[in-house]
C-alpha cells in the first residue's frame, strides 16, 4: 500500500476508523436493547465490566497494546494481564450467571452475548489497525 497516494491512504484509514465506531455503537445499542426490550436492567452489570476492562491497561501498560502478547518478567505487566483477563471473564460470566439464576430471559442473554462479541471484534480490529506492518493508523501519515 506504500505506492498509493496520501489522500487515498487517509481515506482508507478513515474507513477503518468509521468501522470501529460502527462496531462500538452497535455493541452499545445491543447492550441497551437487552435491557429495554425485556424491561430488566440487570444486564447493565456487564457494562460496568466493559468500563473496568481497560483500566489495568491504562494504568500499568499505557498505550502499548503489544505488552499483552509478549512474554515479560515484569510483575506489573503480569498483574495487568491477570486483571484484564479477570475482567474479560467477568464480562462473559455475568450474563451466564444472570441467566442461570433466571434473572434475565433468553432474548436478553442472546443480546448480551452478541454485544460482547461485537465489542471483542472491535477490540481486535483496533489492535490490528495499530499494529499493522504499514505503520498503523493516522500517526504514519
């Protein structure tokens, strides 16, 4: 892609950014619909986990997402990986526990899990956007 003009590269990166915005917006809509359509606001507990999930990365790793995929002997990096993993498991476990306790319906459960997969897809797209071989996002233009 290095032989493409700069304006075309900017357009392509803008499209990737727009796709990320659409994915995150779709995940938020599914999250809210899971509560509104079934008149039960317990599934919003998962939204708390979505907010807590990036906190260890922000506090201990900064903007470097490559720390998640590299082996490290630093105890802070290991603590970051553990806390992020625990939050991710909590994001999956909360809807399962709520459904098992018959607090939410199957429809709300399906929307919660769908919202989770949309958010995970957005996160992987974001990591792929910033770790690509051609320099990543807007910082290379």
